[in-house]
C-alpha cells in the first residue's frame, strides 16, 4: 500500500484537509496590533461540511487501494469538491481583503487538490499497466492453443 507514490499523495491530501478542522482561517487585527477576532473553519457550517466530506473522501481513497477504479473516482471527486472549497475561500479572501488577514491554511485546499490530481494520475497509470499485462497474458494463452 505505501509503496506507491499515489498513496503518499492521498495521505498528504488527507492530512492537510484534516488539519483545517483545527486551524484558523483568518484574524481581524486591531489598531494596536492585537487580534480582535479569530475566524475558524469549523465555525461556519458549510465550510465544516465541505472539509469533513473532503477528508472522508480522501480517507476512503486512501484505504481502497485494492479497488483502483473506485479509488481513482473517489480521488477525482475529492479534487472537484476541494476546488469548490478553494474557490469559495478565494471569494471570501477578495471580499474581505482589507479588514481580515488570512492564514497560510487558506492555501491548504489548493495543495490538497494538486495531491489528489497527482494521485488520480498515478492510479490511472496503474490501471493501464494492469490492463496491458492482462492483455499480454490473454494473447499468450491464445498462442499456446
């Protein structure tokens, strides 16, 4: 399971999305340099739902390594939902840019998206290799008869 690079990509994506459950999204600085308000991802219910859904999809893709097509589809679905979350965060960023300072965790979904897509690409190449090996085996059996 851990020998494949796509497993590592999926583990990184899962860890990044799970870390959003415990981190700050942004802070509102005051005039004297103190933080007036802190914004968490879990405080806003739609963010919480998306983060939990993406984390569960990444975890499902991470653990279903025996079913490669299902694993690839799950990784792609997680990437699509992660893209939606990242776009939503970008809209929030540009709408509150002058009053709120966003943390570095705002780009975690983008890194997770890249990892999910790289994992899907690696899974797809494994599927293609397995199909070509099966095709070679079946052509050998036909030649022997």
